[in-house]
């Protein structure tokens, strides 16, 4: 009797479907290349989510009706950061695998993980990608490129996508390994918030250095005080603080952008006009 029970357990274990790294990586690459391919107002990234889940569903559910139901399950509205938000995809793949092997995981439970965490992951991911990583790498690329160094444009064109893909890949795999608890583990103890804060400080430090070395703004105003020549740039502004005018221009542009009354293009055109007129009359 005991032998029969043991044999049945072994047979049940053999019938379980297991995903390997090749399956998970294939799903990852589908998302990486097509996350915004079918972007629309009705489902946003829902079509791309279903597409990246297609090979997973195909392997986990041999029955045709189950395949159809699985794809329809992931055609619902979905929208998040494509890189940090990839942790959701990994967790959902893990839940689908558990469900295919008999775990009582409903459609509602899977969709709850997706809809409940896509907002927080979008906030964290956008702050990290668009607020820190992309500006920092682009600023470094401009700094190298302005000196004629080929590393500058290569850093932006090749290095930046690699950095973002590595973030997405690690989040994807972490989500799969931790399952539905992945998001909670990432947010536990405020570790993600500390990481974003540290990256923001680093970004501000680098941007400050770039302002001093890459922003060029000087005045050509000079006049005589009695018999003594007085150069406004070297004897006043540089004496107070070298780079004072570039810093003032940078802070002024930042203040205009924060007010949201002017677009970046309008500000750039304004700087061109001011520079042109100022050069004509001898101010710059």
C-alpha cells in the first residue's frame, strides 16, 4: 500500500510542468522588443503583455481552451515602467506555473498582482529611469562628445540601452524567483527608495560638475573707472565665484522649466535670441 502511494506521488511529480531559463528568457526578450508595439488607449501595454506570455502559456497549458483562456487573461489593461516593472511579469510567470501544476490561483488573483503593483512600479521605475539614469548617462555622453571623444555617443546609443535592459532582466528574474512576494520584498524596508535617493544624489553631483565644465557663458563688458580699466567678467563675477554666470543661467533655465509656462524649445530659442542680440551689441 505504501509503495503504491509513493509511486502515485512520483507519477504526479513527473506530470508537473516546469519552465526553464530558456522559456523565461524568451518571454523577456519578447517584452523587451515589443512592450510598446501595440500601445493603445484601451489596453495600453496589455497586448504586449499577452504576447510575452504566449510561449509561457503554450508550454504550461497543453489544452487548447486553456491556452485561449490564458492569453485572454493577459489581454486586460496593463501599464507600467517597462524596466523596473518587469518584476511584475516575472511574478506572474511564477504564478502561472504554480497554477498549471495544481495551485488554487484564480484569474482574479493574477490580475490583482498586475493591477495592484503596476502603479507603484511605474512610479519607482520612471523616477529611476527618466529622472536619474537617462539624464545622467546622456549628460556624461554629451560631456565626452563635446571634446570629440567617440565614447560619448557610443555611451548613449549603446551603453544606455544595455543598462536599461540589464535592469529589466534582473527585475524579471527576481520576480520569477520570488513569485507573488517579489514586489513586497523589493519594497520592504524602503530599500528601493534609498537606492533612488542615492542615485539622485549622484546624478545631481555629476550634473553640477557638468555645469561648471560644459556651460560656457561670459560677458565682454569692460569700462574705465577713472584711469583704471575694469573688466566685469574677471574682476567681478570671477572674483566672486568662478563659473557664477553659467550657474546663474542654469538655475534660471531650471526655474523657467519648473513654472511650466515655457517649453524647453521656447527656452532654447530664447537663449539663442539673447545670445545673438547680446553678441551684436557687445554684451557677450
